[in-house]
């Protein structure tokens, strides 16, 4: 979350402040801002026409479609999961809650290449279900389902990670109020819980989507890497780059970079919204205003 | 509705949500992960041992662990400075700086990878100026470290920020009123309370760096024995249709990751004991 | 709607919230559950509501009008619950909050939209917030929010109203006026109402009966003046109002106070060794001269005139401190000054013999 408390950093001597700030800004500019800028610079290096030409490639269009498809399935699936899991965790008491949360967080910590590898071990030719799938003519690895599965895995925790602490902080009083007034589970969820978590949901979906569209390592493992086949946009960029077609690669990259920037902006806006709402509800608990 | 058999008063929907959660978790995460460990467990021990101790694999492990460690250390130092500036100082552009920190999170790794190459490659913006001095910032371990520093920075800054915000200045003022110098106050009062977050941020950045793929492989050059990271080695094995070999390498990496995660939990537990606070 | 609770116990992990509680609540009465935090009162309320389950026990029963509701979920019990922190639905307007209970009914039981509108408006009238229907909870003051919460509970025409420390988060003045308003509302509607509070003034002023609870048990049940003037236990007399404690021994039907040559005869004195003698500040008189063998010497340490009565703090010869309330006229007659040596006489006392001597 963004810093909101202002500290009397005036205690630190002026020269210390100058040095620290200069180092920080320089470091961030060098490490973070420069790469962002370079993408657009390289993309437009040969001019606008060359930039646009990259998008007319049929494989590029296929890659974009593939990326949208993978994200379009993975994100809603993980959204439903995230909401379900946070309801179970935040509204009830049971043993092993910490373990469950740790398990949900697992994909976050696992290397993307390994994330793809495990699906090969289940669905690949030498894998558990390999023979069965082949016998029935179903292809998972090197085909769309594999891409979707790998994308779902790596983006698994995003919505849940955001909603669980949010719902825990909000407590269950409003839900109990609704139940005592005669509402059933669904009504309570739709009318009472969902409006309260809507910003958290958006935040989780935003991050989930950014990761889903940008995933590289995991889909690299499960994809055939054949152009026009199951390549997602990041894989297509990789292919273009390896062909030394740098302008086209950076042109494609610029779309994803733009997505990254939009995600960043959205993230910050939503963070502020969420903080505001939590301050509001704190107020409603401690209001001591006379009639 | 869930009326009749229920004898315990609870909000509705526990069985439904818990059931779906466990089912989805098992299908997507637990079972595939189990496949990995089972594969490794059923491998011939000799094959397994030979694979992970082969020179190429050992080189990849050393490189991956080493570069990740260095990158995490760099990030600890600079990340602390950045977090300090954002939380404790006011200056123009502070909020912008704060917002940009998450860029590596939001950016696809492949995009970061080619961008880094465009900067640090031999013909890159910065790289080309350093080549005459014999400094190779790409196709070298140095390039890998740079890439891992890029993706690890947010972990340090975001973990430190809440801890820094919690330092409410009162302890510092108390120390000053008792005659402590700024430096003494810093080392004796502030660093100990920031230590758990520093450690946590460091371990998170380290764990993330171990598994990083997309941002690294463009700058790395991927020369076996020299600049080949473990993740890439796994893919090479898969390309050679050596699935068991890939699994063996992966299991070791995954075990390291789990150990690191346990270490983070341990740090939390230790710091809670020290401060008696949640 | 009469409610009966039989043999209810409840523990959370290692903490016992309720120990074998039995209670009968009459139809239409306003009864308070009064006690310090941790006494179990909120737990009991929530068990009545159906938001907590009692520990399993074949003798446990919660009866609404004679019907066992233990298996009924809270939504089916037709209880109107008002939460301590209001729990208003923050993303709904005041109107929608109050209408909620009616709107979520299954189609067959749902009233027509116009009927809902009428009901909500009449309730807004009742809580004196006409015209506030379009506002949102965060635009309301604490007292207004609490009234909306009450209206929301009343909208479903509950059989019983359950209020969990409803005025706890409000200023003293707002609390008082809402308390009076609640009482008059109750007189008008006559719904059985159970009120949980730790504020004894509130309980004593507003209730038909008071249930004094302490550490998972019921200490006493009775009308307000009964629990105040005829307390059944040391806890009750100590919890309600101010009281001075003296330690003595029981001797031949009288309590002889330590270090004083003062005896008190109390019709309720049981036989035993040690006795605790409780005396209310207004049951002690101050005189310039001793009024007999049972007067004790004391020195005036503080005189507080801010209030309806004068509150005098005195120190006895054995360094014990006592509080005495006298009227302003009596204060003037005595011409009391700080440091004066006077004599105090205990007019009325309640003696308790502790069950266990440690």
C-alpha cells in the first residue's frame, strides 16, 4: 500500500536526506523506469509505419487472441475460486486455516517453469494421463487446454490473496444482521458481502489479469512454441526476438508494457479506494457524535 | 437452504465453499505438485543422483543461487533506502516513486527481459559504453544479477514500508531525550524493529529470484556451464525429452523454495516472540 | 412471546462463557441482562437469537412460547437483533436497510412494493427520521444509526427484540435520551425485549426485570428495586451502585466489625466466622458527637459538592476509607470542613458470609 503517514523525517540532517533521496530516485530510475522507456524507444525506432506493420502479421493476431483466451478463462475461474475460498476462510472458524492459506499461496512462490512442468507430468505423453488422453484423441499439452491450465496455476492465488485479509478485516456482523432478518446465504452474499468487497475483487482481477496475460515461463513449457499455433503474446515476442526482428518484438512488447502501466495505475487507484473504505467503516465503529 | 440437520449455529455456505475450495485447490495445485514429487520419488536413485550432481546442473545451481543471493542483497540495501525515502521524507515526485515500485510486478517477464537486454546488451544503451572497459552487463552472470535485482526490488520495498510506517517516532524522541545520537538511535532502536521485515523481504526476493525465468533468459545468453540458470536447464531437459531429468532438477529447486518459505514463517514466529505482538 | 431457557452452557476452547443457565422471560416484558464484560450476557443473547449454539446437552432447551427452537436457524426464529456497532449495510440507503428484511422474503411471503414502502415510512416516522430514507449510514450520527438499526429489526415484526449493548458506543447524553425513547417505544409496541448492558443505571431505569450475571452465572433475577435494595449476593450489591465494605466476624447473631467496637444486627445474618458488611453511602450518618456504642471515629478527607448530594470521603482510625452521601442541607448543618474529626454511624447494612475462607 502507498505510504500515507508523514513522518518528521526532518530529524534527519539535510545532507543525509539529499543523499538518500538522490540514491533512491537514481536507483529506481535506472532499474525500473529506464527499461520501460526503452521498450517504446526500440518499438518506434524505425518509425510509425514499421511499428504498425508488426500488428498486421497473422501470427501476431493469433498470439493476441491466444493470450486473451487464456486470460479470459483463467481469470474468471480464479475469481470464483478466490471469492469461494475467502468466504470459507473469513466467515468461519476451523482448524488448519493457516495451512490452507499457505497452500493457496503456493503457486505464488513456485518458479513458472516448474509450474508448467507439473502439468506435463500429469497430462504429457509420459505423464499419468498421457496414454488415456492419446487414446481418446484429447490433447492438453501443446494445445490450448494446456496453456489455459498453466495460466490458471500461476495466477491461482491472486484474487484470494487480496480478498482473504479484506474480508477478515470486515468481519461478519453485517452478514449476521442479514441472516437474522431472514436472508438466505445467496441473498446475503449478493446484497451485503459483494458490495463491501467490490474494490478488492477488482484489484484482484486486475493483478490476476496482468499476470495471466504476461505469463511466459509456464506457457513456454506447455506450448509447442510453433508460431501461429499455441503461442501467446509473450511467446510470440520471444520468437520475434530470436529471429532478430527486434522492431516487431518491441512493438508487440509495447502493448503488454501499456497493459502493465494501466495495471499499475489501476492498482494505485484501487488501493486508495480500499483504504478509504476501511477508514470509513472504522469510523462507523467509533462514532461518538451527539444526536 | 441448510436448515434441518444443522445443530451448530453458523453463517450458511460452509460446506459448499469449503468443498469447492478444497476440490479446486487439489485439482489445480496439489495433485500436479504431487505428480512432481512422486516422479522424483519413483526415479531410480542413481539416475536422480547423477542428474543433480552432473557438472552442468551443479553449475546451474551455483549460478542461480549465487546470482539470486547477490541480487537480494543489493535489493536489501537499495530497497531500504528507497523505502526510507518514501515513508520518512517529503519531496516532489514521492508519490510517483511509490507507485512505480510495483512496475516489475505489473510487467510481463518477457517484456522486462527484452527491455533489459536492450539496455545492457553489447549494443545496448548502457552496455555499449561498458564493453570497452571489459564489463559485460549481458551474456554474463552480471547481467543475470541485474535482471534479478529488477524483479526483486518491489519485495523489499513493499515489505519494509509497513514496518517503517509503524515506527511512530516516539521511541526515537525518547532515545534522543535520553541523550542518544542520531546514529545510536538508528542502530539501537530502529534497526532491531526493522530487522524482521528486512529478513522477510530478503528471503522473498531471494525465493522469487531463484525461480525467475522470463526476465533473465534474454540477458543471460544461456551458455551452459557459464550463464545457464536452473529454470532454463529444466526446459533444455524437456526439449531433449528427458522428463525425469527435468523433474529431478525441479524437485531440488522446489525443496529449496519450500525451505525458504519455512524460513520466512520462522522469522515471523521469532519476531512475534521477541516483540509479543501479532 | 415468552421465552424459556433451560440448562444452557457454553464454552469457547478453555473459556466458559455460560454455566448451566436457566431463565424464564415473560411475554411482553423488557428484561435486561446486566453484568461486567466476560459475564456471559452477550453469549446468552446470541444463543437465544440462534447465532451461537449451546454446548450439546440433552437437558438444554431454548423455548419460544413453549416450542423448542434449538434446531431452528436464526433466520427462522423471527428475532429482531440490534448489534452493538449497528451493523447497518453501508452500501444501502436507510430506506433499503429498513426494507431489507421484507425484500429478502421468498416471493410467496413478500409484501407488495407499495406495502413495503408504507411500512418503511411508518417506521421512519416511529424513529423520528422521516425524510432520511435516501441517506446513507455514513451520513448519520451514532444515535441516528442506532435508531435505523432498531427500525430495521422492527420491520420484520419480530416476536422478540434482542439488543446487544445498543447504546454502548454513544455519548452519555445521547444514551439517556435513547434509553427513554426505547422505554416508551416498548410501552407502545409491547414486544418482548431482551437488553444486554454493562451500564447498571440503564438496566435499573428501563427494565421490568433485571438479570444480574457474573462469570457465566446468574447472580440474581428481579425487579430493579429488588436487586438494588435486596441484593442476593456480594457481587450484586457491589456491582449496583456504590458501597462500602467492612470486615467483621459473626458472633451470636450479630456481626462484630474488626477493630471497632461496633455491632450491626441484620435479620439475614447467617452463622459463620468471617463476615463482610456492606453499607451504602447514603445509609451512613455523620455526627459531631458519638450517638452510642456503635459510632466510629473518622476524619474528613474530601468534600465533593458537585452533584445532587454531597459526597464525603472519610478515613477511619484504622486508616480505612469510606464514602458517605448526605444531603446539601445536612452538610450545611454540620458545617463540615476538611480535616474535621467526626463520628459515623451505620444505619443499615447487608451482611454476607463468604462461602470459602482462604
